[in-house]
């Protein structure tokens, strides 16, 4: 979800205003994905690198997350949406971590769209934590396979993404789902995240439907 800052800058507003509008866009896209019957949606909310931003901006984003988690519970219930987390929980402010754990627990049994909030998330960090968990579980190094690593990732039961979408026109992975995205299709939209509507999601999915996925093989 990129482009909040540029959206605000174009309007001579503060970056925080961009994040506020970005939150509204996230709600629109979650609702649209749920209505379309999409099973899993991972939102890259805050990366392990985003701590480099000013204390004001970091504080504002964390405040939004906390507010959103709490305020949207009725919406999740209505739409059977399950919330999950990807990222390093230990590095989050205790209040956010507590709120996140609570909402994940409350929605655990809900069978609709699963929304995975990548919060304090980095692809490299996730792989490192997976390897550490495997070591602590007593896995013998010489027995490690792809399946071993995959089993120790943050959400081992969530399938690899089919499509990774980036808003605001940047052609970068930015440390997102490095392991899981190995065979994902990528889609970059020039539209800044706060301007995203259901229509942008539809365009991305239409583009995806034209792709031919080979997973390293050849087409017959
Ligand atoms: C993405 O928008 C939002 C977060 C990282 C939380 P940016 O804040 O990166 O927006 P730009 O890139 O400055 O436009
Ligand atoms: Mg950015």
C-alpha cells in the first residue's frame, strides 16, 4: 500500500492525512475482496524498515492501526472476516501487540476472507525468525528442506500468494513476502494507495487472469 505520502503532498497536506486516507482505501479494498470471494488478502501495513520514519509519523500509523483493529470488529463479524498477523510481534508496542492478538483470537473461527496484516514485517526477518524457530524446535540442520522453512514461517497454513499488487508505480519488492512470493505474479498500478477503489482491484485481477503461470516449467 504505497503512495500515502505523495497523495498528501500533492494536496499540500501533512503525510499523516495521507495515511488516514490510506486507511479508508484499505477498508474499501478489504470489503471488495470479501465481496468477491477472495480467500486471503495480505496488507503490507508497516515494514521492519518503516521505523526509520519520524516518531510523529510512526506514532500516527500505530495509532491508526490500534483504532482500526478495535473499531472494525462488528464489520469483521458481519463479513466473517478473520484477522491474522505476519511480522515480528515482539518488536511492536505492547498495546498494539495486545490488541492485535486479541482481534486475531476473537476472529479465529470466522470462515470468510482472511486478512493478514503485515505489521513490523520484513521478508528477510520472517525467514530469519523461521530458521530460529526451527533450530529451537530441534530440527537437525542437514534435514532442512523447503517444506521445513515453509512450516516455520509466520502463517504456515496460508497458501503462497497468486498475485502481489503494488500501488503508486514503484517497481520494487521492498522486502515483502520474499519466500512466499517466489512464484507470485506481480502487478504495479500507478494509482496512489489513497485513491484505490474496487475498480483498481478489478483491473489488477483482470490483468492477472491474462497471465500464463508456468512455475518454472513450460507450457504444453
Ligand atoms: C505507504 O505510503 C504507507 C506506509 C508505509 C505505512 P508511503 O508513506 O510510503 O507514501 P509515499 O511513498 O511517501 O508516497
Ligand atoms: Mg512509500
